[in-house]
C-alpha cells in the first residue's frame, strides 16, 4: 500500500505522500481517518471487522469504539462531493466495507495534479475546510409548507459553534442565564492616547496592563476582552456619562477608571482617575520614558490608594523589554489584528523568539489564521520544552490550544484528552480563566459524544471558574452552550429561557457571530415547542446579523433558519425564495455554505416538495438528504429515512420504498435515540398499513406515540400523533382518534398542523359546530398554506353513538380512556 496510488471517483489517495486529493485539491484529513481510508481501500475485496481495523490503524486492540466511529465519520465527510457515491459502507454488527470501484497506479504524482495546500481558514471560523456536497437540483416550485424533524436540526447545532482558543477568537455559542454574574470592583476603560498613529496599540495595551496590575494586586477587575466587546457597540466615547453607566450596568463593576497617556519633554505621563462621579475620586499618575513603565507606576499607585498591595516589578532591562513585547502583542490580539500581532512577534530578537511565551503566541496566531498543522507542530514541540512543574499555566494554555485544534478537526476524544491535561496542569494554580477554558473544552468533547450528563457537569464547573475570574462574557458563552445542549438532548423548554437571555447579553457584548448562532437556536427551540410565531419573531434580527457578520456561510446558515420560521407561519413564497437561493449557492459555490447548512438543505427542500405534492422533486431531494446526512448521526439520519420513505410512497415507487424501509430498520437496530425511534416506527407503521397488516401498524403507531410521550418534545409528539390519529380516522375508529388528537389539541391555537388535525377529527365525527370553530382557527394560521378541499365540506350532523373501539392491545392506555372519549364525542360541538 505504501507505494500505491488509488483512484476512485473524483478522488485519488497517495499513501506514499499520505495525501488524499479531490481533483487537484488536497483534502484536509486527520491522520487516523486517512489511515482508515487507506486500509479499507487496500482490503476492498472484503469486509473489514472493527477489531481488525483498530489493530491495523492504531496498533492496539483496547481502543474504544468511539475513536473508530469518529475516524470513520471524518473519512466519510471528506469523501463526499456530490458526485462520488458512498465510499464506506457499514456492515451491521461487524465492521466496514469499501464500496467504490478502485484503480491502482504508480505512486508518482502527475505534474498536472500538483496543487498548493488548501487555503487557510478564516480566523473567525473555528471550522475546518471540508469537502462539500452540492444539494440536488431543484425541481419546479409551487406552494409549500414545512414540518421538519426539529430534533435533527438541534442535534448538530452545537457542532457548528466551536469554542474559542483565547479571548480574541470569535467564540462559539452565546450566553443567557437570569443570574447577573459576578460583580467586579473596577472597570478599566480603553486609554486615551495623545500620540501619533504608530502608537495605536497603546489604547488597548495600556488599558490591559493597568487592568492586569490591579488584578495582580488583589482587586476584582473586569476582563479586558469584556470591556473591548462592550465598548464596540457604544456610540461615542465610552467615558461619556450615558455610555459609562451602561458599561457599569452590564459588567456589574462598582467603579470605572479612565486612563490617559500623553508624551512630553520628560517622557510619558499616564493618569488614572475614577470616572463614575463618585466621591471622593481616586486618582494616580505615573511618569517614565517608557509608556508601560508609566502605566505600571500609575496602576500601582492607584492600587495602594484603594487599599491593595501591588506585586513587585521586574527591574531587569531585558525582562522589561520582553514584557513590553508581550503586552503589545496582547493589545493587537485584543483588537483582533492578527497580522499586526504576527508582525510584532517577527520583530522579536533571536533570544525572545525562543521564549516559550512567544512560541505559544505564534502558535495561537497560526491556529486563528487557519494554519492548523503549524500550530499543532509548535504546540507539540513546546510541550516537550516547558517544564510541567515550573509553568503550569503556560502548559495549560498549550493543552487548551491543542484541545481547541482537535475540536476544529472533529476529534472529540482528543478534545477531552487535551482538556483533561489542562485541568491536571492547573491543579493548585490560581488561574480560573484558563481552568474555565479547559472545562469548556471538556464539555464540548463530551457533548460531541452525546455524553450529556458529563457535559452538564463540565459546564457547571466552568461557570464556577469564570465567576471567580469575574468574566461575564465567558459566563454568557457557557450559558449559551448549555442552552444549545438542552436542545440537543430534547429539552427545548429548558433551553428557551437560557437562549433568550444569552441572545440579549451577546447583543450587548457585540458578539455578533455568537448571537447569530444563539438566535438560530432560539428559532429551533420555538419550533420544537410548536411556537412558530415566536420563531418568526427572530427573523428580523437574524437577517441583520447575517449582513453584519460579513461571513456568507453564517448568513446562509441564518437564512435557512429564517426559511423554517417563515414556512412554519405560512409565509411560503418567502421561505421558498430563500431555499431556492441556498440551493443555487450550493450548486455554484458550495464552500459558501456551512457543512450543517448543506446537510439540512435537502431535508428542508424535500419536505417542501412533499407538501406541494411534487413527488418527483421530493424523491430527488430525499435521495440527496440520505446521501449527505451522517450515517452515525441517529437524529438526522432517521429524518432522512422518513423523508425518503414518504417521498417514494408519494411517487408510487413502492419497491424502492420497501428497500429504504428495510435499510432504515437495519440501521435503526444499532441506534438508540428517541427521535430516531419515533421516525423509524412511523415508517414501519405506514408500511404495515400499506400491506394491510393492522396489528403491526397498531403496535408501531403506539410505539411511536409512547416514545414521543416520553421524549416530551411537542413537535415530535405532533409528528407521531398526527400520523396515528389520521390512521384511526381513516379506519373509522373515532373514539381512539379523539384521544390521540386530544394530546396535541393544546397547540391547535398556535400551530397549523395541530389545528388542521382538529378539523379532520371533528369533520370525521360529524360535529358541525366544533368543525367550523376549528376550521376558522386553522384559517387564521394557514397563511399561504392550503387546507385540503375534503376538510372544507361541512360534515353532516349526527346523533349516532360512537362505536366501540376494536379490542386490540393498547400499550399506552387508550382502551381505558375510550369510554370517556365516547361520552365527549356524543356532544362535541353542540
């Protein structure tokens, strides 16, 4: 294998140079995922067992299945390009099998295939460059509506956001708790600098130095990145009374300190004074040839005047010069000027460049600018050079950097391992901010592996650490993470208030990317709770954020959420226009869509096609959805199976539908997730109805409903109840249909599908009054959605008693409720 070059579809794999190529473009891929591809290609004539693959790639037999599953998932993602078929097939209860035709050539790379390495990812990303899959071509469009399995959308929300390497990396989600957060004694404002433009770094550099000195003296100080983030959204000078009052309110600081720096004949003068009008004011002045020396003098004087003792200051000239370099770089990082920070590091002396702090900062900048391999190599080397006992905080920073890098590469096990190493390094150290970062890393890894209880415990500890650090922005991010995690684990009601608070606080901190993702989470939480109007209420802000973040991928991600909110409230033309535009982007420039947007888009488009009875387009979209969803993602994959089943049935392709049902059942036996079980049971029930097998259909419908009852996500309960109740109505079993429909009747005033089900029920039981009231309520919710003509015809009034329900097994208590239902039905609507 080491001397072979393998070609399959649009790809070729050169194991001599260990590069996977897509055409003339190399594909970024973790080493173990690459090794898995190589071994499966080499053994392509047979299926490979899991144990054999682990032994071949990792060289040991005691590796967890999670590590293998992650590597296979990364490999599958890398090999998807919309033209090449599924390369790696899961062999149930055994392992994997390479399924694409392969040609073998010499390992020498043709000159025409030589290509530069992939472009570096934007520092705003924290998302790796991955092969993309264009959405299937769209069919002709007419009217449309939407009911997508919302758990499938929520399950991958957390993966999009990422978590930040340091205080300048645009972070992941957003904050929300009702708890205000820790109170700080002092808020240091950006410095007013009277000097030339070459001293632009001083505005934030002097501020950060003063804040650091006061913190080292024992004062509680608002972190500098919190101040910078808040000051960005204020009009004018943050020291103006109105702006200052807002800063103090948002940070909870007791006092604000203004900083002024100017140069004169005798060097620099830095003056500090409390700026909030409190009496008596505290002031301090420092003067020195160097501005940072003057700032230290002023900060130490201010600390003493406030009753604190400042730490000693290094007197060595070399150390002072080094400290000045680090402070200048920190100032550029606070301002988000990564190139300027790199240039300052480039001016360091040879001795300074060998210092671990400089090497770490350079690796950090490499990471933020997408140079992942360079960052990895630098941090790995640095770990071997930095003593574990002498520099625990620096070692923790390195481990946190490696953990964040592993997150970007989708390796949750490595995320956890590096974050745990950071926590161990900080044992006994007073570094709450770095500890909080490590705990966020642990939570991210555990959440990615769906270890929800562990992730929640990590978030709780991170909240304690950031409270000790006085970092309200970090606390906000923690709360946002937890809210999004609650959606993923089927707790949208718990997530909703947390995400709502997060969105407001992130808006206050001018954290646009995090706010955008948090508001997308709000849309999905509202839709999961059958609150479409509230979901739509997020659209205006999402549209604004999509324009302001400047990243088209984020904008398109927000657009898809906007389309769902529009469709759920009957604004079909607007929703369809957004989906059509996204499909055009997916076909022309797929790199402009986040991976999750590309994955969800055919699911949404397929649902729209089903509603407008466009069977041909529904089948195309459904096949595309099944091609791009992750086989190891239980929620999204189950939604794709259900979409395929319904599309094929609507198109009359019963033989292919039966194959999809069998594949879904085989796949489902290896997964255990409530949202997936609901959808797979509905496929089984519908298939049994078509085959005339009432007993199997009954059992599957009741299983879906019982699972939805336990899962307690209203949208999934409606999905199961709607299918079951309509089946019972078709059979004439009106007593039991009323019980099932009654379980979602509470949402009829706000949700179109729930309202429409009540119309169908009351018409079926012949109750004109109740039917007319339900129909009028449905019309107010319909918007552009069509009410089936059969439901518009008035039912004939009837006094005929509701027949006894058939004596069948009812696992959810329907038989016990039938008598009461018959009594209600006899007088309903009169």
